[in-house]
């Protein structure tokens, strides 16, 4: 049973990401939005263990960015989704990853994916 959704919006990361030569030479902004459908039961006031701590998802994103150069924003999104799904209470994750500086005439370019826990 899904309790609800946990949101992380507009997480700005300083990333080495992209396949172009200049993207290998300098870091750039990567903006990440997450929607995590979680099954945690009823929250208990003051008990962080009774809910999904969104800092876990943020830590996953930071770990991926800090691990080294990422060739594709698609790879980052997929890896982040899979990392979030390692938590047994996360049933579904939507990852939106955008590069705001990739194209001068656009606010941002990026991807959005939805991944669900496998039902065995």
C-alpha cells in the first residue's frame, strides 16, 4: 500500500556531465527533481524512522555526481532511479534531470523517467 509521495524539487548539483569536449573540461549545473512513491505506513510525530527520509535520495544524487564524469544525463537518471529503488519502501520513482546551460536559447534540456519496483 502506498502511503504517498515524497518530493525533491530543484536540487542543484555541480556535475561533470556530457559527451562534448567542453563538458569534460568544466563542471556544469544539473537540476534534479524526484517524486518517490513510498510505502511507509502512518507517520508518527517526531519519528523520522516512520517516514521516508528524502535526504537518502539527495545523498544518492550527490554520490553519483561525486563519483566522476557522467557521459549522459540519461545514465545519471537511470542510475539515480535504481539507487532510490534499493530502499524497500520506495515503490516508484520519477527522476527529472536537466542541464540548464546546455543550449543557450533554452531554459534547460534533460530527461524524465519513471521506474517501478519489480513485482515478483
